C-alpha cells in the first residue's frame, strides 16, 4: 500500500498530464482554424495503465478509484459518494477498507 503522500502525488501527476493534453488539443484547434479534435485524438493510454497500477497498489478491488476519477470527476462533479469527496478521503477510505 502506498502512503497518502505518494497516492496524492500520483493523482496530481494524472491531473497535470490531463491539463497538458488539453492545452495540446487547444493548440491543435488554433492551428487548424478551430476544427475540434476529439479528446481521443491525443488520449494517452498511460492513464489507463497508471490507474490500473494504483488500484493494484491500493488493493482497490471495488474500483473506487475509477469511480472517483471518472464518475465524480475527481470530486468536482455533482455526483457524490458518502465515503469520500476528495482524494485524501478516498485514500483514507481505501486504506481503512484494505483487504
């Protein structure tokens, strides 16, 4: 199991990579006279593998990390969860429910 600091650091890496990808896509749109590019155009498969690895390291057998990142948009969505609402609470939940 990762420490909370390690876990939060890896999530921060994912967030920063997403921001870079979005800037890249925006740049392509400017260069191409605002032709919209689908996010899948430059979607990096690293995120799927990275999340899979984090789930294994945190013994996340119920896919809480997927739910938090994608359904809850890392806690920014209107969708809520009674067990956690941010990355720190997610870590605490996973650490407490480690099986």
